[in-house]
C-alpha cells in the first residue's frame, strides 16, 4: 500500500509561482503512477503575495500548516513592489520565520555538475564533469547569531565592531549526525572544515565531530580540513569531496563557491532540515531553490524550473525515502540537458532555447519514459 505524505507548497512571488507549477506536474505524475507514495498537498501564500492579502509575510495559519506537514516546498519571495513595506513585514521575513519556527539548523547545498553543462563552468571540464558534492552548513548558530553583536564608540571616538562566534556541543553534534547520515547514502566520506588552528570554536568543532563520529558513525570515513584549504581544494580537485560539514560562516562561503562551479542560479537546489520527530523519526524539512524571485523575468515564462524541480527531488530522497524516484527525476533532468534543451540562463550556442513550461514538460516526459 502507498504511504501518504503531506506536502505544503509555498510558491511565494515572481518566478517562484512559475517554477512551482512545474513541481506540481511531477507531484500529479507520482500520485497517478507510484504505488509507493501518495502526496497530499496544501498551498499557501508567503512573501509579498501574503503581505498583499493579509498584511503579513506569512500568516499564523500558514505556519501551523508548515509545522504539521512532512515537508515544505518553497519557491521564492520578494520584488521591488514590496521594497517599501515595513521592515518586519518584508517578504524575506516570511522565509526567516519558517526557518526559525521549524528550527531548520542544517542547510544542504548540493553542487552537481551535469555533463551537458560542464563546458559552462569556470573550471576545466575534467575537473567538474560528473561532480557531486554536498555542503552541509550549520544554519542557526555561529558568527551570524552570537552575542555580543554590536558597533560601539570608544572613548577616543573610534568605533569598534564586534561579532561573536559561539557554538555548543549540542549544536555541533546534531549537525554532524546529519552529515554522517547523508554520507551513508552517498560515498561514505565526510570532510569537516573548520579553523582549529586559530579559533576556539574550530577546536570544539573538531573535537565534537570526532567524538560524534566515534560514537555514531565509525563506519563513515572522516577527514578534518582547514576551511581555507577546503576553499582551495574545491577549485583544485573538487571531486575529492563527498560531504563537506562546516559552520554557518564558512558554509555560507564554501557553498556559494561550490555552487558556482556548476553554472547558473537557475540550476541550484537546497534543503534545510530540523530535528527528527520523536515519534516518526522524520525531520522537519524545507526544500527551495537557491535563487530569488527574479523580478526581471517574472511572469514571462522564461525562468529555469530545474532548481525547484531538483529541490523536489531532494524532498523525495531526504523526507520521503524515495531515493530511486529522486534518482529518476535527476536522470530526467540530465537527459533533457543532454538533448540540448536550455532555458535562457543556461543557453549555449547550438542548443534549443525553451521556456519554463517546455522545460518542465520535457523533464516530465523523460520521467514518464524512465518510469514506464
Ligand atoms: P535572483 O536570484 O532573483 O536573480 C538574480 C539573477 O538571476 C536575475 O537576473 C534573474 O533573472 C536570474 N535568475 C534567478 N533565478 C533564475 C531562474 N530560475 N531562471 C533564470 N534566471 C534566473 O536575485 P536578485 O535579483 O538579487 O533578487 C530578486 C528578489 O528576490 C529580491 O527581492 C530578493 O530579495 C529576493 N530573493 C529571494 C530569495 C529567496 O526567496 N530565497 C533569495 C534571493 C533573493
């Protein structure tokens, strides 16, 4: 019998609405074809569209739905028409509230290079072709949140800015477990990147990850790497990595670096995970493309839906344990690219330019073929 999963769709604003429509086609496909899973979807507003209707960037009712669902699919928020709304109601506030209230402490950013796009990378084809790295970034602690965080004026009139990097054993242990769990489903290797040579939090990260590894995942290979060396090695020999585990600040930088090896913003998915539920063991989770609402192309049917579709593939894999279905979605994306279909953001000479719907439909057709 098929397991029923609850999925909340929050398309948001701009191209979020257009790219989520392509994910809805895939959901309808699985609901019709899969004998393993059924998705019960609900939708709601977030960002500017929620502000226009309700005067807030996400309502309490939408938050209740997000807390009760198995996974949230998020599109994108924002646009110039909301630039002047009160700060606490700006579109991004809805996204931040979701991350905070769901306590999504682990951010997963894959860097996958589809062979068909290897020549579009700034690195040489042989370095990036077939690349598949997962950056696991701690999302709720560290330098961006530590107190004190301030700019003070000193007695001599000079100013001093302070940010504080703080981590506890619990915060490091729980994200290390996410990284080890992921590695087990991949190539079984975790690189822990920190600066234990100059930072106390770096020493704690290295020690706690080592202890968690021993107690929780001795079967996974663990390497420690200085974060600056990791940044270099990502450019020199990126395929040596499988899962890279790191804190909030280094993760922000390393995930963008890894992502840019693979081309356009329109290709980049992400997931954010929280703690496992005490009863079901399932983690709270939100899946979203890395890109924003792209006001310059919104409403024109030009957006690349692949980042949002690949985010849905991550939901299949990490929230619903449907790894082979996720593989099929990713294979469908790769073969559509192999056939030469391109949205404007990834267009190359000699390829066929398509819009959002054509790209989404081509991926669905390929998925149908792979599933037959
Ligand atoms: P953006 O990601 O929206 O767009 C940057 C550039 O990339 C634009 O030229 C856009 O056309 C292009 N692009 C992005 N996604 C694309 C896709 N799927 N297909 C084709 N081209 C794509 O970033 P921005 O322009 O800095 O921000 C626009 C709005 O989005 C702002 O209001 C910003 O605050 C918001 N934003 C939201 C999120 C989010 O919801 N997670 C993230 C970043 C920015």
